[in-house]
C-alpha cells in the first residue's frame, strides 16, 4: 500500500472519486485505506472553481462540502486540508470544469 503521494488530477465532465482520479498506482483496496491527511489545491492555470464532496452524496456547483477557488492572477489559494484519519480516497469526490487541474496530496499512517 502506498503511504503517501501527490498527483495532478485533470477533471472530467462529471464527479470523480479521488481513488479513481489518482488510481494509476492504486490496487483496488488501496483507495479504501484510511488517510491521515489530504491536501487539495487548484492549479495555477485554473479558471474555475472545483467542488469537493463525499461519495454517495449529490455533488454539484450548488451542493458541496467544500470549494477550491480558482486562483487570482495565477497564484492558487492555500490548499484545502482534510485530516483526522477518518476518511479514505474513495470517499472524497471532486467536480469542476473538464480539463481543469487540481493538485492532490495524501498521507497515511
């Protein structure tokens, strides 16, 4: 199991589970392992916001758990942090404009 990592995720037209969006190096059970810390940040070239929610819940531009704002003058906002070891990458879902990128980092025990 991978204990830490960071990825650039290209958003698609629909909501994506982080375990799928970063999944090139994951085995199926890896996405379910608890994480201590997850960082989400927009790419410097992003022009739109990205939305964060949880698997099994409706995620849209008006119904979300968190928002990753588009950067101002190519300087991204501080990363959004989810911590506490109570979730896994397969439970976190992101949504935004297709082709936009967000940066994802995670740390496990």
